[in-house]
C-alpha cells in the first residue's frame, strides 16, 4: 500500500522516487497523485520525507487536488533556460531538472525512475543529469519494484473503484447478451432486424458505445472471438466474422476508469442457440477447474501453486498443459491468473517459471481464468472473474455475473 513507500524504499536501498509524465494513462502517476488532468508533471519523493509535485502553472488547480506539496515549473522559466542553453532544448530540460532536484536537496543517492514519457528525450536528459549531478545513480526498476510491491495490496478506496468498474463491466456484458438474444436466427446465422448477419465488428462497436456512456475507457480493446479464433487465447476476433449458432464465443472484456484509472477483467464463453456435446464437455471441464481452484484459494499460499494445481486438474481430464508441454498450442496454454489494478496485468505473479515470491494476502486483487483451447477444432472456452482478498482473508468476486454457456436465440 501507499503508506509503505518509505519502508519499501529503505528495503530496496532507494533514496528518491521520481515519476514523470501526465497523470492520465500513466499508472505510476495515477497511483502517486490520485490522477487528475495533469498533462505533464514530476513527482519527487525523498525517503522519509513528504513528496513534492512539480506542475505546469495552468494546471495548478488540478495539482491542488492531489493534496501533495506543490512546486510550479514557473520557478524555472523555459525561455531563460533556453537562453542559457544556447537554444538546446534538451540541455534546457536537463537544467530545469537539475534545479528542481537541487531545490529539494537531491544531490546524491539512488533514484528509482517511473512514469510514461518519450523514451529518447528522457534518456538524453538523464545522461545530462548524470554529468550535472554526479552523486545521483538512476535505477530503472523492473521486477518487484517499489511501486509494484506497494500496489500489490489495495486500500479501501482502490477496491471500491475496481468494484465500480466491475459493475460497469457486468452491465455492458449484460447489454451485449440482451442484444444477441434479441436478434433472430436464419440458416444458422444471427441476423438483425434488416436481415443482415450480425458481425463481431457490430457487437464491438456497441460494447465501446456502452462503455463510453457509463464513463469507462477501453484502451486495451476487447476480445470477442468466435470459432477458430476463440481457440487462440488473445485473438481479438475479426470484425467481418459473422455470428453463427453453436460456435464458441470467447468474450474477454477489460475496461478501465476514464483517463486511465483502475481496470476490471471478466471473461465469459457463450454459444448462441445451443452448444454441441463436444463444446459442452469442454465447458464443463473448465468450469470444474475454476470451481475447484476457487474453493482451494487461501491466504498465505504461494500464488504459483495454483497454476500447478490447474495444470494437474486439466491433465487429469486428459488435456495437454504448459506444465507437461510448455510449447503446447492446444489444451491449457496460459497462466491461471494475474493481478489487476492500474494495469490490466500486474502483480501478484502466478508464474512457475520465475522466482515469484508472491503469496495471497489481504488486499490483493487478481483474476481467476482457466481455459481450454483447440483452434483446429474451432473451440475455445475461458471463464474469468476478478477477485479480492478481504481483510478477513475471504476470496470475494467483485462483480458477479452468470456463467451460463448457452444464450437462447429466437
């Protein structure tokens, strides 16, 4: 959690956190500032001291909403810095950062870098800063970083924001189901009132419209794939494909709050009109594994253990898995879960191939999404919910929605 930043910094041997960029679609800045309409800003925190937010003067009112100590870029006018730099814009930017750091007394120590910025210019600026303030060491953290560790468990307000996104997500899924079931079937194809086949592109356009109406963004897109494409886990589906009865549709939807806040993640598998016996068997296998794993989840258990459990259960059903054949492209071919928050994929890690030390603890938010895939048979089934580990250690689905396979069609 955010109140653990100083402890995590000390543990990692980091003296300063620096996050740069806008406060929209920028997970570290959203987390550290709470978000808001900041087109560019710099967050600087020294270990053991309150953070400071440097901001543009035009965005001073938005900056105030963060509750952080504020400093305006006006103290370092770019026009004057450009004169000092002989018109070199990168040198002027480096001078501004040098003076920002010096004003905060940041002249030595290890600096952990975060944020979403243009990589080329920022690398050039950091190179110049290394020369201007040789006592600083810049640390671009990747695995198990300070922020990923802080974000591993969520505070109450974060849970409520994710829960709200869950309500929006299930509302859109329900509208999608209502739309599909309100159409009619003709020659094994779903057709609209004008007699034209319903396409994946049409369904996705409605999904995007409904999300926007409810105040959500869809920056990662939506998986709505049928037939063979449903058998390839991250195939998003082809816009021109028509919806045929009896084929599996994998509907994976993962929107976020407007301007890039908290995400939600949910997957359902549907068949329109009816499900063939082969599909029904596959669906029952996935549902069985989902239910068994969910029932076994408990605080303190290592997260990768449940990936191994899912593999074992699927193999007992006769399916290939990534445990026995890491290169398999059919059967169970992916991880069981991932964390959800300001990124659609974040910690905890369920990978068995990495040195993951993540174990379940209160405050975690994660998906549970077993699936089976047979693209050459035109089949794919995945079921997914987003869960929260409550303070009491219970595993709670944040937004319930039926897992029915068949959607009736007139």
